[in-house]
C-alpha cells in the first residue's frame, strides 16, 4: 500500500499498543502523522512505543474528552484512526463513568467535530468483540446479537452506533472494526488491562508461572498486531468499507491451556498453573469465543497472515530486550 504517501493522518490513542504500530507503518508509507494521547497511566500510552519514528510524528498530549482540542486537531486531516479508549472490562465495572466518557460521549464529540470542521475525513473506529457478550453460537459473525456482559461492551456499542449513524445521516466515511485478542510488540504487559496475554508474557519472562483461570478449556482467537494494522488501512482506503462493521479473527482459535503451552515452550523454565477464577472476573467471563471474519475477507480481501506460534515468538523476543520500558 502507498495510499497514505503525503496524507495527513490523525491517530487517537497513538502512543498505545495498536496506535503506535499503526503509526510506524504509516510513517513507512510517507504519511504526515499527528498522534493524540492522554498518557493517562492506566490506558497504555507509552512514548517508547514511537521511539523509532519520533522524528516523523507530531505528538499532542491531549485527551479525546477535550472537545476544544479535538475540534482543532480534526481540521485538515485526511484520515482519522480513532483508537483511543478505555479497554479494561474490570475497570469499566469498578468505575463505569470514565468508560462512559471515553468510549461513548467522547466519540460523539469527535464525530461532531468531523461533521462541522472536516466532513470529508475518513474514519476507522476500533471496537471490540466484547459487544457480543457470551456467544450463542460459534463462530460469531456480525449478525450475532449484541449482549455485552460489562459496561465496556455497552459503551463500545454506543461508540460504534454513533460512527455508523454519522455515516448514514451525514455522509461521514466511517467504518468499524471489532477486534479480538490483539497482541504483539508494544502491548501493555504490566497488568491485564488490555489483554491477558500481556500479563502472561510478563510472568513468563520474570520466571513466574502463567496463571490460567478456570479449567483452561476456554477457546480464544488471536490477531498479531501487523494483521490488525493491515485491516485498518484497508478500511480507511476502501469505499466498500464505509458504513460497515467487520469482525477480525483468526484461522487457528485455541484453548487457553493450549495457548499457555505454546508460550511456556519459549522460555527454558516456562510453566503455567490452572487456578480458580477470581470472583470479580468470573462474573464477566464470556466462555468460548472466536470470530467469523468472512465479511472482511470477501469485501476487502483481508485475512490474518501471522500464526499465533510465529507472532507470540516475535512478541516474547521483543520483550526480552524491552521489558523494562513497559513495567517501570
């Protein structure tokens, strides 16, 4: 792809895991990138994530909840990758109002800024498979009922709905990606606020056992971050993506126990333990989940290229060298 050469691109949450990987690819393609990130410690932003391209991006330390900043930053942009969000399911239950402000109200104010100050902008919104809740059937396609089990999922539905409505009513070129478990270099590893794979990697490299909750039979699917970035670029540049919702997913879903077995083989003394679910997490666990991603494959010719075995090896290798930048 060279669609972004010379284009103005705004990435909200651009110092976070997925946003920073997206920024690196866009920089490679010659885009003129502005990153917006609040650097609130709980939300995953990390300046080290863009160290390799720090001279190629403009960084604005701001919060997407600041309407005045967003009105200014939206102007003149060709593309908006709207990735800023509160991602912790447990945090959304313990303190629901920040999740509401970031994942719902801020999304509406961003779209209002687009409508009034840059109606030609193309927008990709990062949503989550959490909107489905506990699956009624597998694999889960985009027609599956939406029954989220936590506040985060409810607010993400609102964010999605705003983006789709502003396409239908105002012609804003928006698309929505429902991400599954994304992993790779730059992910948050100090805790499980983004994904359980992060804290698993930290424990693995620190010589602690990976803790697998429940019976370990729960099935998940995983996407390496480069595959997710490719999906975002396709959505941004494809007319057939505007006004649409797409699942991402993988061809090789596996149990948590199998996931842990693959990961522990990457370290000489790697090991895992099956432990009971903490009560607070058990209440919002969704059981088995994996996506049907045929819609994005047929519409945009997207498919995941990196297997879990290859991707997790690359990820662990990255953190062997860089762990200190993500846990201090």
